[in-house]
């Protein structure tokens, strides 16, 4: 699809549909074994959205972006939001394989920078 056709298609979409399409393209671009994929899989496994508004969840995630070394505490806080540490959450956390939060997040930032979106 040419750039001009894509631009026209984007203009004709409602903002919410475009945001969804943009996020889907982002997710499909992430390498399968990357730390970024592992972090996002963890986010999908937690059940925080039942207790918090989207704004509150955004605030929590922004705090992680500002203080990436807090990743272990952040994962614990997010898992505990619904007072139920599910097997899915524990599995996703284990699959992250975090040995050093700084190293994990540094690799994730590199992966994010290397995506060409």
C-alpha cells in the first residue's frame, strides 16, 4: 500500500480504531523471545484492570518507565492489585526471567529502539 493510500485510510478511521490498529502493529512487530514481549505478556496476565481505571493503570506504568529499576516491586504491586496471585500471573512473571532489573529493562529499551514502526 502506498504512503498516500495509507494516509487516506488512516484519515478515514475513527481515532479509537487507528489507535487499536497502531497497537496491534506494534505488538506484531515485537520479537518472540524479547524482554519487551515478556513484559507485555506479564501485563496481559495480570488482572489489575478489574479494580483500577485506565488512568490509574497508566500512572502505575508511567512510574515504571521513570524508575525501571523498580521492576521487581512494580510486578509485585501489579499482581497484588486484585488480592489474587493467579497461576497465570506467576507463570508470566517466571517467564520474564528477571535476574537483574536494570539489565532486563536496558535490554527492553534496546529492543524497543530497534523496532521500526
